C-alpha cells in the first residue's frame, strides 16, 4: 500500500514547494494552465486547499495564503475568486488530459470551473 507517500515532482522539498507555489499562482492568475500530467495532479490538491482557505476572507487567511502563493495571486484569490466560489462546496478545478503522441510526456490542462 502507498499510504502517506507523496510524489516527488522534482529533486527535493524546496524544489517541490517552489514548483507548487508557482503553478498554483499561475493557475489563479490565468485561470488555466497546461503542464505535465504529474505536475497537474500534484498542484490540483494544493490549489483546492488554497481556494477553500480564501473563501473565509479574513486577514488570517490572507496571511496564510501569502506564505503559500505569490502576492498578486493572493490578491486575485481573495478579491475575485474567493467570493465567486463562496457557495460552492468543493471541486473548483478540472483536470483534462491532453494526449499528443509526438510530445513524449503526457500533458494536462488544469483549469478553474465556472
């Protein structure tokens, strides 16, 4: 069984943390990103947790998010996306696999649902 075993997504803890931070920030700023399937699966849970936190709208939530995301992404998350998804219980993102046999690694489109 593979309980409590996370994907590495790179070399080490710092690299993985920065990768998740930049991918999630890009997702919130542009509302859709194309990346590798493994990275998309990793950032999906990270982004869902950040969006859930932003729905609170408190100063404490903003400060917690500033430690996890870039400042411009936090601003958009708190002012635009948090109120937009206020009534939604979860499932803020959609992951679509893009199959291109010439590309090698499988790509995925990760986007925020309407």
